[in-house]
């Protein structure tokens, strides 16, 4: 699927794609597909195979794990990024459309193929992914430390979420 240059220019502003040139972004998104779901539909469910990275083009998505809200993501947010690292592993959360959602689906196999070919685009994405995950881990650590005063059971449940959080 050929993606318009105007969209590519927006995509390279998303933290995980920052630093990509428009031609590198075009290479990365060359085999991506656009899809849409209606409000209430799942983009993926906890336990599904992690086979793609999704970029929200329009709408809002709720991320939950065992019914507990983890995040709400909007336009130009990325989800499913852990599938790039752990291809084929089960999704650890559910993504549900909170409105009509239009998104770009980037197959994990495409990114891994580019990585094996030493594609600069794929290497930049992985470097950015490491930074995004590092910031996310720092926020989770802060939440964990702030929760020390809570009941032991609540803390144990939160610890379980932390150990498996990857969507």
C-alpha cells in the first residue's frame, strides 16, 4: 500500500518513528494496511498472537488487562509495539475501540525482515522503541513506589500486571 507523503510526514513525528526520513518511513510502511473498526470492537484481545504494530490514525482505543484499564490511546498513538520484539507471543492486553477507529497495521514480519537486512529504518525504530519502553518503565516504577501504602493484595495484583505488561 502506498502511503501519502503527508501521512508519512505525520508518522515520523511519532516517538517510535522519530528520526526516520520520509523515504525510510515509506520503506517501513510499504506493506502496511489501513483498517477500521467500529466503537466497541476489539482491535485485538489478550491472548491473541502479536503479529503487528498498530498506529491509530483516528479515534480512541482503551487498553485493558483482565478488565483493568491500563491506558487510553488516541490519534497517532502506537500499540502492539512489543510484537516487534517478541514476534508471535500472545498479546498481554486487550485493545477496544472507544469510538470508530481507523488505524495502520504494520506486520511484525516486515519489520523483522528489514532488521535482518540491516535496514536503517528498522534500526531507528528499534532504538526509538528502547527509549519509549525505558520511559514507560520509569513511569511504572514511580507508580509502583507510590503504591507502597496500599494493601498487600492490591500490590501483588499490580506486580502481576507489571510483569506481563506488553501490548
